[in-house]
């Protein structure tokens, strides 16, 4: 069996999947709604959700939808007008997804982001917690960059058209970058970038009839970047943007598939091992976030736990509740990495803590329902949630 087919075979095991759909997947020519295509994608994602996989959808198209509702035939040049289109279009776009998923008895949840939400440690932790809870509840979060208040994506579109230097940080300015960062934050097994071409080609397939699809990349290098030509006329991305996103995600442990959004059941076919799109595989399947918690981040302190809590953490993969904590060591803030120790001082794990050290000291040994009374506010029921814990070899 070839290396490529071995890599494809692993896609069947993908449990947590982030799917990004571009403007040209949602809209025809950036203006007319591609309703049939959207419904087919939604139906496929609903099937995957009901089969037990966790799905996050990142959808572009708010500006295009707003143009359609407002009767605009050409994409506005004014930044303010594009923001207005995004404000009008986002509600209509989310209504479409809500109704479409409801037809298959799946709940959709809107989450609008700005680049600062993933750059700020506390906000990124809150976002991860929200998304994880939605996934546990069986919902499909539908994400988009909040273009009505964040101009990063809209400025990137103008930059792409003019060839000017980027005015936003690398990796942002389009939903490709946002989806990659969300995938890394969630330890996703797979990021699927659905676009209006079938993957990365040896040349631009629109201008070169001899161009052939590249089935798999070992990584994103200068040769791959040189093959990326141009950007979408109605969107902010393009193949170059997708390769940047693929490089970010694959370097942190998430496999990436770039595929055609108009292809029938393309995601399900890919998960079944079929040779569709361009796959950027990863050598290690250990999630980057877990690796970061285990060995990459500096620990700021420790939570000392009793024997019952330690057994639950090691055997049941439970969250660390306040009642299981008997001591707090060091000075740390919410979102810092702390060690999990027993009474003898032995380290059994590490995790991202949900409360600062002073709050943890006040909550130690208390029930979760007492958090409000002790602190005067409540953030989380657990001091460390199970998805932010690494127990055992750390």
C-alpha cells in the first residue's frame, strides 16, 4: 500500500473535524445563493454528526449574502459598505444554516469571532470551553469572522485585489486562517477547506488545461506556494491563503484536506479513503494543545489533590472539581499551566487552570455549587476541565 493511501486511510479515524466553506461555495459568482450546494453540505455534515463525529463549520459568505439582500450587483469598494453588507448578511446566513440543519434534527449554534478572540489567552480559553460544550451537546457550531466590527478579512480582500502589503497579522484576514487556528485550538483531527477548485494543482487549472491535481503533500513548502495562483474574485482567500492555513494547522498536529465544495459528498468520500482533493498529512497524531500542556508550556504552580480526585482523574478522565483539591502552590492566573500533585509532592499531570491561584485557594475542598457564594461570581464548575488536562506521562 502506498504512503498516500496509508495517509488517506487514517482519515477514517478523524473524530473532531473543522470544515471551512468559502464564499464561492456558498454563493454563485459571489452574489447568487448556491442553495442546493449548501443543503448538500449541511446534509453531509448532519450525517457525520449523527454518526458520532464532532463537527465545527466555519462559513464565509456574510458579505455576499448581504449584497444579495440589499440588491447590490457588484462587491462594494467602500469598507464601510462592506461592513454594512456583512451586518445584514450574517443574520440571513445564520438563519439559513439554522433552518437547514434543523431539517436533519441537528442544532446549529452561531459563534462570531475577531482575531483578538484567539490572540488573547483568556478569551481563547473561553472560546474553546464554549465550543467543547456545544460539541458535547451534539450541536454544530457555525463560526465566522465578525466582519461588521473586525475589518481584518475585509482589508485582506482589498489587499489581495491591489497586491499591497498585508495590514493584518499573518494567518488572519480570511476564514482560512481563522479555521486553522480554531482547528488547532480544538485539537481537531482534520481541517477540511472546501473551495471552488478540487485541490492544489500543478498549475492554475483555469488557465492551464494540462494542470493535474496533487493528491498529497508532505508539507507546505516554497514549491507548493509557487503553484498557488490568484485569489477568489468574490471572497478574500485563494489557494495561497489555504496553503498558509494548511501549514499552520498541519505543523500543530491537524491533518488538512483542500477539496472542491461542489463535489458530491466530498467529505464523506474522503473519510472513506477515496482519493479526492489535496491532503496535507501529519506525522504525529498527538494534538498540539495536549503537547503544549504536557511539555511546551511553563508551569506556574500546582494543585494538590486527594486520593479520590486522583483516581477519578487517572481512571475516569474526569474534570478536577474544587472538592478534590487539598492545597494550592505558587502564583498563577486563569489559563496558566499548573501541575497536578498528590500529597507527597509527586506530579501526576498538568492542565490549564480556570481560576487564578487566590480563587483556587478559596475554593479548595468546596463543592462546585458553593463557587458563587465563595467568590461572588462563577466561571466554571471545575478548576480544570477534562479537555484541558494531561494525566500520566508529562
